[in-house]
């Protein structure tokens, strides 16, 4: 493709609150980083049933251009409606790269667009090599994240990529201009809808992705014994926290891999992060440093996790957890915690 390389990005937005998800902000950061490497520009796409002002976010993340698609059928996410709304604009604008999250939305939408555009798709991308922008190389995890698969794309048409959320970092730019915003009314026909929205069920804090969680109770090797795990789960339930963990626990098979936090797992930024029995290895701390508040409990008073925590308690979890659970329950009964 001739001319400046355009990087499109689809940040996922809550249809009710209008807030861009953490994955969405990570995608904007990634797009800006790529644009800097190849001398390109960033175009953000927003789809909904009404116009909303995202100029502050666009400015903060260095977005050069934004397409705002407005149509009643775009009130809630629909692969049918999103595809119909964007397809003509993609063909007209011919972006070099189109980034989405490797999420439920991205995994459904990206293959549809790739098929209709007769172009390639890289799913679950974890790293890129853009030393030759005309022949970019993408890497994705295979064999349980133990190896990389290398994929080389021929950049003669739009490359669609879904990014693994574990590798996305939220990094606003230091200098940015104002985005040129174009509102588009695709006037979608109801006939394009093969499925219809019935209702949204609220996210279950127990199963929400750790990268999106507001409260995380994370367990290390010091908290996975058969007598401690039930207490951890009870505590997490009381504070509505999702369970996270470290690589050694994953290797023991105690908790599923998608719960792993760290530089080799998922990078998180919750409001509150509680580390239980976690030593504080560098690769784990690297994945939690954007947490607003970190508390740690470990019986080793010299554990590295304490130097990276706002609050630290050197104590035996077998003694602390039952007391902590009872105090939280009592506080709830007394109306001190809603």
C-alpha cells in the first residue's frame, strides 16, 4: 500500500456507560506505538446509536482521526451490524493495519471482515516485528504459551490483527494533537441483522477476566494448600474479587492459565490487589504495578512483595484469613460495609 500507513483500532466501549474498556485503551496505546515505528497515523472507530464525545481520550492517546458510526442498530454490539457499518469505509480508506482485541467481539468480528475483504488475519497476536513495514512479522502464542508461532504478512491489503490482552499496556502519549472526527450514518437495514439483542447479564465478578477486574485476590504458592484455598475463595466472595495467580501455581495445575498475572501472564490495573502468599518475583510485580492499591500478606517478612505494596502484613495465612473473614462479615452485619 502506497502512502502513509494508517492504523485502525476498534476500542471496545460499554454501550450503557460509554466507557472505553481497559483492553480498548491498551489497543489505542499499541496503535500509537506502531504508528510511531512506521511513521503512520491512528484512526479510532466508535460505533453506537448516539454521538458521544471522546475527544479527551483521543487527545490523550494520540489519535489522529476518528470515525463515529451512528445508527439505531449499533446500540449494542452485533457482528452483523458492525460488519455492515464498517465494510464500505474499510474498502474506501484501505488501512494498512486494523487492530482489535482478542476478545469475544474481536474473535467474532475479525474473521468476518477478513473473509469479506479477502485478506489475512492474525489472531491472538502477542508481539510484532515492524523493522520492514512492507513485510511485517507477527507472533502468537502456541503450545500453552510455551512457544511463538511466526506469521509474515504481505502488506498489499489491510492486515487484520486481534491483540492478546495480556501484552497490552495502557500508556498515554506525552504530546498529541486533536483528532479529526467524522460522523457517519450508515443507515443500516434491519435485514442485515441475523441475530438480535435480548438482554445483557451483569458480569460475574468470579469469572470476569483479571485484566478487566476492579478487585483481585491473587494467590501464590503460599496460599494454595487444600485448607487455604476454600478460605481464599470465601474472602474473594466477600469483597467481590476475582481470583488471580502466579506462574508456579499454574504449573502446579491448581488454577487455570487464564488467571495468571505477570509479565508472562496478564497485566492488570485493578482498584485493589490483594496478594496472598506471593513472594513478589520481578515478572509478577511487573504485571501489577499499575494497580491503584496493593496489599500483601506473607509469612516471610523479607518477601519482595512488601517493597511493592501499599500495605503489608507478615503473618501466617492460616491464622489471618479466618479472622479477616469474620471481621468482614461482622462489618457487613453492622452496616459498615454495604
